[in-house]
C-alpha cells in the first residue's frame, strides 16, 4: 500500500471509531438521584437531587417534567427554574459530559423528575 492509501484508511477507521463515543439523544443518558439530607424545612424532609449528564457529549437547555412538583423550600432558580409544568436546569447553561447539577427542595416525599429535552453538542 502507498503511504497515502494507508493514511486514508487509518483516517476512516479513526473517524468510524470516534462516532460511537456520543450516541446521546435529547432525553437519554441522564442519571437522577435523590437522597434525604436529614434537614427538616417547615416539618418536611429536605431532598437533594443530583442530575448527572451520563454521556460524553455536552448538554444544554436541559428540561425536566415538573408536573405536580411541590416544595416548601425555595429552590435556587439558577439550578432549577420551574415555570408551569417545566423546569429548566442550570439556567439552560452547559453541563459537560459526566458533570452534575444539584439542588434541594423540601416536601413529604421525593419527586420523580424526568428529563424531557436538552440540546446535545458532540465534538
């Protein structure tokens, strides 16, 4: 094989190998965990929620379904801003691969948050 043929072949293999590194869509590959902090706010347990971007790709405009979400504690709006039934995580700013955003709220039981959308940027 000529040098240029080997180079092209190597480039194609490298290109194909890297394409599998970011197979994330707008709602998959998020991990949401919640734990009780041990604090009580207005006699309700406080919950710490951690939303992790479990993908190599950078995400932004991460939206959560907040239908029925209630809290007696003010949630930091830079972490979760709830408007109607939708919540915007991290002010819509980027959350890089395997990074997390956390916030706390207080209610009788943990709310089951679900990601409903996000922007995906792979490089």
